[in-house]
């Protein structure tokens, strides 16, 4: 297991699939899934999420088959919009921190977000605001 380029992502996500789609998820971290499609060399930690399955199976496959839902959850980020994935929240299920909205940074960190009063967006613990993810096409 050591030496995989996915290790920092698996450590951050607790060594299991972070999507946890009900009735679909095997729980395993089979790979580090790219949020922005089309550039597999983009290995910024904020662009990668531990996922079970492949492009056609498990949560990874579910994500590919449901692009609008995946965009609304922040699992897929358009390659045509703002590509700073550290600023796009993702709805994840983390084994330690639980299910909810998270910001992923490019140092391998993960931060729980909370809804801002009035529903305007999401806030981190330091009060920085994040816009809700929107599906804008791949
Ligand atoms: Zn899964």
C-alpha cells in the first residue's frame, strides 16, 4: 500500500470511498477520482476524491452516469468554469467527521463547512464563504 500516489488522498478520506452512494457503495477506496475530467495529470489534492469502483461500477460509475447530481454534490467540477477545486465544496461521508459539506485544500487537508445564515453559501471555521456547487456541464 505504501508508495501509491493516491496515499495522501486515502489518508485524508480515511481509507474508504468518500461518496457512499446508498445501495451502490462497496466502501473501498479503489482509486482517486478526478473532479475535473479530461486531465489525469492534475493531481492537486483538492481535485481528487477517494472512490469505489471504476468508470462504470461503484460510486465512481454512479457519478459518471448521473452528471447533474454529481455536479450539485461537488463531485464533478466543470473544466470550463473556475477550476480552483479548493473553492468548490463537496458533499462527502467521512469516517471520522461524518456526512456533510467539506472544503478540500491542496495540502491534503479537509475542512467541515456549515451553511451560512440566510442560506447564501457555506462557511468554514474561519468564516470564509464558499458558493454552493453548480452543475455547468463537464
Ligand atoms: Zn463508494
